[in-house]
């Protein structure tokens, strides 16, 4: 590569990557050198070199100049050895100086004086005959390990270790090809050989965000509300390294941003961390409304259950709690459970709290309804009693509240993150009806290149909740198309998915037909996508993908909870029963593995059970919200989790 091309390449790098000049050096390839050897010398990976020198994939040629990203890792010590091999005679010409001669012969001025002693007392004159030493120079590189062994600490996941050593999770996995998905305490892995003062620690006062492919400072400002200067203050290394995909950034707490903690953490198994054997006291508040149940006959009791949705929901949820209590007992956990019927009345909640001693209660689960929950949380604040919300996100986050169901904003953001991370999508389409026009505008703001298709209207301007094949086909393009479908209307969801499934095409060279691939997503999963009108075969064909607060367990997994529940109640558990089990297991295991629920947030960053996972984050001026969601997809009529 000549000097002009080198300057051009460096200029392009600085223009497009916003990287300072001191972040790169150059290396002139010598005969016999390999990419692996050069990478080891500069303490970078071969991938780092190939990223900036793509031509090197075809082999290294002597004298080629490579761009080398500067690593912060411990550098090997290099010493220079000079061995005198002889002399060359030089007759001094007019205007020559010791400096110019030293540059011409690649020796120092002191070397010339050493072998021409008269120059110590006399200036250099025209006609002087000099002996110019000829040296054989050897560069001795003191071997320094580019990696060191690291023992995984309790509750440490990949992202924490990657952040500590200033690399991405992908780079950590590259250093450890045989690394499992979940790290185990005591496991020994390879990490960069960094000086201690260059290692970073995770600060529980902050959230952490993983930079997605193609994200720059402008996109991060829109998403995080932080400009480049603010991000560099929180992450000083950014000034030197610039942004790169996969790097982990420290950011302030935010309810609406999926942080790296939830995206990249590995679940902690709290069963392995049980340390407190004292009896734990929890209270359960549910709207059984037993005062309305007809206990005079079995038939009357059944009718009461069928007619009362609150009793029905409470029994489902409580059945899961009972199985959890039995499972905890077998683990050696001593548990006292007080169960209260809130009767779906705020006044009853106050009465329960006033008549009973909640100062000794370690945690409260419930109530199931927003107003009753808010009342309980508010009155329990004076005791600082943790209260776990099993319901949706519309609860007041007092300091003692743990909101176990992730927010809708988090679900939407998870889908946005997924779409941004897919490199092969060439065409984005948004299909909506008049009632979901607001979310369609949000998607267009996030993805300005997207095309918007609205449902048809009648002559009076009223929505008829359908689109035609031509409406969709006119905006499709050959290759990969991603369609956002935003609706709560069952008929419209059925209509659109049917049309989309019919428009998928495979490549046919004989008919000169290009492939048209269509993938379907939504920012808000709801009953419209799950009712009888929707065709699951179409959803599978479209690889329908969405973010969810839960994942569906598979009966083929031989899950212990499902097996126990089925044996006990002679029926498979529904989602409410599973939530009762998962939330109770998580709450109690946090109590017995940490010094209380509040400290468990740091000690158990992510936990996962049958259908639910919990990664609690603290709101700056309030309680705790669950920051963990699932990304799932229809696959051959099954709903499976998507790792991304």
C-alpha cells in the first residue's frame, strides 16, 4: 500500500468512525509474519486487524502497511540490540552535518562521534574522512501473555466480565471458544491481560446498555436522551475507542430503555445460594371474595367460581403459590404464609393492614387489582415492607414496590432493538388501523424509511378494518421485508396475516421470479393475534415475532412444576398459576439468598423460572421495575424464544 492510499484510508476511518488519530498505529509487514503473530505483538485480535485491513484476508505480503488499532492492554516490553558489523568510509561534503549524516546512515550522532574521536573536540569540516559504523539491529520482544486466567465470581455473568475488561461479550466468547451459555461460580476463563487500574467495576447505581449494530451517537441521543459529551463523561474510554457494536455503556437508570443487564445477563440460580435458614414470613393478598361464594352445594360453589372472574383468577394464582411453598419446603426453606381475602375492596385492604402486624412480614405478594394494590403499597411504606405486584405496569412505584410485570414501553423497545439489529432487512412496512395510528407514527419516527399502509375506509371515512392484496403487494420489494402489524381488531389481524402469507414468494429462475420474504412483528401482542379468527399456520409462515412478558413452557420439557401441578390438580397450569409459582419462588429465594429483597437486586441481577424472568431495576425516585422480557417467534406452530 503506497503512502497516498494509506493517508486516504486513515482519512476515511477518521471521517466515518469519529475516532481520534492516537487510536491507531501502522505496521510494515516483514517476510514470514502472520496476522496471528502481529495481533499478539500489538495485543489485539486477528479480527481487529482484518476489520481495518480487509485485503489481509488474502494473505500478507512483505512491506505491506497494516493499520493497527491501539490496545489498552498490557504491552510487551521491547528492547533493541545493536551489534557492530563493520564500517563504511565517508568523505564529508560541503553543508553536511552530523545530523544529516545520522539520518542518511540510520545511526545516531553519538555513534558517529564514538568511532571518530576527533569530532568530540573539533567541528565537522568538508573533506573529513569518517568511519560510519554499520550495525545489525535486533528487536527483542519480551514475551507477555496477552490473556490471563480469571475465576468467575458468584452471580457473575458474561456481560459483567466483558464490561470489566473493556471488551464485548462476543470478544469474551472468542477468547473462550468452549465457554457455555451460563457461567458457573469458580469457572476459569481467559480475559485480556489488563492492568488493575484499567479494569472497570459495575456500579449498581447505573444501568448498562449494549450498543447495537449501526448505532451512532445521533441514534443513541434519540434513544437514550444522552449526547456524545454526556456518554463520554460516563464512559471516558469512548473518547479513545469510539463507538462499536457490542460495547457496553454505563448510562443513568431509565425505565424505558432495555439495558445491557437484561439483554446480556445470564440467569442466576438462587437455589445454589440459599444461606439464610431462618423462617421467612410472607403475606398474600388476593380478591377471593369468599363472602359471595355459595357453599351450600358443590354445584353452587362451581357456579360461584365460574361467575366470579376475581375468584377464578385468585384461585389460579394461589394454586401456583401452594406448589411453590411445597417446592421450597423440599429445599429446606422454612416459610410462614398469611393469606388474606381483600374482597376487591380498598376498605378491606386498610382493615387487613390495620388489624394485623406487618412489621415482621418479609414480603407481601398482591393484591391483584390496581387500586387495592396501590392502597396496600401506600400503607406498607411506613414499615418499608416490600410488596410484589403480580399485575400490569399501571401501579405507583413507591420505594417498597416491586413491579414484576415489565412495562409496555419495554416490550416495544425490545422489538425496535431487534429490528435495528437485523442487517439483512431491506424494506420495512407498517400496517395499522385508525385506532393504532399513534404507534404507527412512533414506528415511522424510529424507522423513517418505513412505508405506512392503513386499513381501508368506507365513503363516510369510517375504518372497515381490511386491506387488499394490491395494497400490500404495491409496497413489497424483492428480498427481505419486515412488516409491523399494529391492531387490536381480530378481523383486521386475520385479514392482514392472510394477505401477507399469500404474498411470500420463492425464487424461480425459470419464471424469472425473485424471492419475496416477509417477516411479521408487532410492538404490542394482544388478543387480536391469539383469537379463533387468526390462522396460526399463517403466523408460522410469517415467522411472527413479538416481545412478551412471559414465554410458554413446553410440556415435553418434563418440567418439575408442571408435573407436580398436574398430579395435584389433575389439570395443566395456566399462565396465572405459573405466575403465582414463579413470583413466589423468586420472592422467597431472594429472601433466603440475600439480606432481604432490596439487596437481592444487586446480588441476583437476573432470575428465571417456568415462564417468567425477573431483572429488577430501581427507579431513581421510587421503587423497582422488572427490566426483563422475552423475544419470541412462531416456529412450526410453536412459540419459541429468540436469542439475539
